[in-house]
């Protein structure tokens, strides 16, 4: 298990390095999410890096049931945009898909979510901290504004763009 965790940490760090090395570190980037399946995309811009995750229909329904439709910490309930590092340890976060056999002994595999690779923290698919034995903060949502259902502006200047009609993330949501 320790060897697998070490490999996972190295892969996660490598992913963050690749994202960072291909970035121009713009303040805002427009991302077309129409071809993103049930998975994750990395975006590195000023203030990032960030992960964009498409939630499955089942995941979205469960989160709406738990938190309500307007409390999913995203401008679109089908997507989650978060910082790619843990708010406390600053280590890379690992996105664990529901049913992941490598993490079958961990509660996050039952619902999907994120693991902090350097601590005991784990988070649900809204970025809220679920690990009660590991105190700390929730994952910060990425600043973003959806232009359409599948096109999003990500970055600090995105949330200040008053001409857009789409919602903004509810970063203050519990």
C-alpha cells in the first residue's frame, strides 16, 4: 500500500509539473468542456493550478440531495473547478473516481472525491473536507464564470466580468 501511495504521489506531482510547464500563466483562460468526459482537466494560470472535474449524473444527483442545487460550489452543477493543491499541506490532490479499486479500503472510493497526498485529509466532489480526524480547510473553488453550459472562463478576472450572464462559483458556501 505504501509503495502504491508513493507512486501515486509521484504521478500527481508529475501531472502538476506538466500542467505548469505548458502554461503561459495568463490571468484568465477560456476552456471548452464539451469533450471532457467523466474525468479531470488541469489548467494552470495565474493563481492556479486548477482542476476541472465533470461530475457524473449520479454524483451530481447525490450532491444536490445532500447540499441543494445552489450549494455545489460551482457555476454549473455538472462541473467542479477547484485548486489543484490541498489548502493545508499545499500538496497535490488526487482525484479518486467512485469505485476505484486501488483505494477500496478508503471511504473516498465509495463516493468519489479527492485525497491530500501528504496528509490524512480527504474531500467530497464539492471540495468540502470530509475527514473528521484530520482538521483543516475545504478546497478552494477556482474563480470561474460559465459563458455557456460547456464553456467556462477560469481565473481571477473571470469573476469580475460583469457582462456575462452565467453564474459564478459560490466560494463562500459551506
